[in-house]
C-alpha cells in the first residue's frame, strides 16, 4: 500500500477549502509550524480576497493538510508579469512524510497551470520542491524581495515564452511582510 493511502486503501481527498474548514486549517498550520504566524497569514490572505487557490487534504473525515496559492508579480523594467506564489503549505505532524504534502502540491500546481498562470514561485526546502519540477528562480534571472539562499527561492514555469524577456524581482502580497 502506498504511504499516502488510508488503511482501507483510499487516498486522502484533496478538495477546495470550504467555510467549515477554516478552524481546521488554522490548527494544521499552527501544529505544523509550531506557531500561529502561518495560520494568521492564511486568514489575512483569505479575508483580503487574495487566495487564488486554497486546497485541503481530508483523511478519515478530518483536514490533515492545507496549501494556499496567492498572487505574485515579477517586476521587470517598468512592467509586471503576474503569477502565483505557493505559500504556505502544511501537513499535521503525525501524518507528515506520508505523501500528503505531495498530493497537495501536485493538485495545486495542476490547477494553477489549468487556470493559465505563467508560473508559480515558492520559497521552500531545496530538497523538497525540485521533485515537482521547481528550479532555482535565478536560472531565469528572477530573484526574491527577501534575503534568502538562492537554492531556496524556486520557480515552476508553465509558459516559458512569457518569461523569456522577463527578469526581475518577485513581489508577494503585503500580508507576507509581517511574517
């Protein structure tokens, strides 16, 4: 049996966030990160209408994981190129390393691609995100506004022709500045 399957052989359900999930999403982020900051970020982005995509993983009737995508732009020589930022993503500690995060990332990236986004950026673990096709954003001449290691700021390009003539700095939503 695959590690992300429930004991009865079913995979966790990945679906869009529902209003009844909000408390569970807060709990997932607070427990996964050991602090409430990411849960507050999700609440702020949601209440400001800045959540492009918010997915939950449900296992045994409970929310065990969450992923959020919000708008970002690459600022380049007086122009901006919109895209999506993956952040945050969390899975309850007791079910981490069972493939639930991977299911969330794959589902989210697929939906972002299908929605027509040119790219998705992530500031995350350089050992984790490349398995989904993320590469250092610096390969495209793109950098983060935050002081982070080059290998930790990554991009997944869906429409390469759009990025060919675009280099610059990715700007996240203002809600991220307090994190």
